[in-house]
């Protein structure tokens, strides 16, 4: 039923987080109470974030950012959850987060705080950008190619100088190759 909600009061151990919709088997959003969000944030920021399945990390990112966009959750909570992404290497959570960040990107472009948004996103993207090279390999999986493309697109959109210069060089090489044939 569209637009309906269900509130579940689940007693939890004081310092133990939980995730509903494991492996994202249902098509619904999950909003947790503040305590569970902060337990999840703390866990993701610890070295144990990979113990949560990539699809569930993607679900958490998608839910928290979309709930913030809808005004149901504070953006401070959403942004705190995204901070762990400096360590994130998997495509699925990146796709989910960047898809949701598109809204903020559109809303903030041209505002005084857009440079802060760019700086924040670059801080998150920098490690994965440096890990994923511009050079494609025949050994790269389709998902790796998609991941590389997504990260490069965002790095260039964030006006990262290395990304823009490398993209220009690659375009020039391809263009000159076409024109010389």
C-alpha cells in the first residue's frame, strides 16, 4: 500500500544495533530511532563495516539520505552515516549513495555552500578515486567498469583538477585518433 507506514517497537539491547530488511528482500524504507542510527553510524565507522553486507550498506545509505530529503530525518544523521564511505570500496553502496546525493548536488549548485558540499563529497570519494584508475583493463569486470565510470563522473563533476585534466587528455587522444583515420 503506497504511503502507508508501520511502526515496530522492538526492545533492543542497549548497545546493539539491528537492521530490518536484511539483504533488502522487501521494497520499503526503514527509519530507525536515533539510538539505532547512531549505533549503526558508529559500527560503520569502525573497521567492522564490511561485516554488514554491501547490499545492506547500500540500503542504509539509500534510506538515510532519502528520509533526510523527505524531511523525516535530520540531514546531520544522514551525513554522519555517509562518513564511513571514505573507506568504502564496493560499487553497490557507492551507486546508492551517489544516486541519493544527486538531489543535494542539484539543490546546492550555485549556492554559497556548494563548495562545502563538493569538498565533503571529494573527501568521501578520494580514496576510491585513487584506487580505481582511469586505465581500463580487459580483466576488469563489468561492475568494476561501472564503478570506475561512476566515480570518475562524480570526481570530474566535483571539479577535481586531476580528473578534469585526465579526461581532457583521454578525449584529445580519442579525438585525434578518429581524426587521423
